[in-house]
C-alpha cells in the first residue's frame, strides 16, 4: 500500500518525470523485462512491448492474454504512461490473476527510465 501511495504522489507531483526519463538508463532496466518481452514486433512468453505507450490493453492479435488481463482491458483502457507506471509497481496488485510473474519495479526512477525507453527503443 505504501508503494502505491508513493506512486500516486509521484504521478500527481512529478508527472513530467516520465517525459524526462532517461531512455539509455531505461534500456538497462529493460533487461529485467527481456526474458519474457521484446521491443520488436515479436511476442515471447509475454506480448511485445513495441508501441505499448498509447496502445489499448490486451490488444496484440497474435498473443493469448490471461482472462484477467483481457477483463482488465475490456472497458477500453489504454496503456498510458501513468497506467504503465502503476502496473510496473505491482502487476499482480493491479491485475489480480495476471500470468505475469514479475514482482514489479521498486524505484520510481527505474519506472520513468523504462517508460522513456519503451516510447522509442529503436534508437537505444
């Protein structure tokens, strides 16, 4: 709960931080994601993260999402930077029943950097 409150405060007070995240540092953080995800248009154990920022939740056509993730996206949620940040803090808290086994990122700066990288990974 404390982490979610910290994230909420961060989102309210420092929203521009996502725009200022360091994509080069985010590429390093992405190594924690790379065993299951790609920034290329190719799925692995998890769906591709290419173009994730601004994409509707659970919409990669050739990926089989968990029922929990499909239900989470049913109302048209979009992977905004804020939504991604919240998810990365604790995927299972945000989407109970998700198949994602990753526990989450603890550092707000890692989340901001990862989001900066996910916006434009090709140049890094």
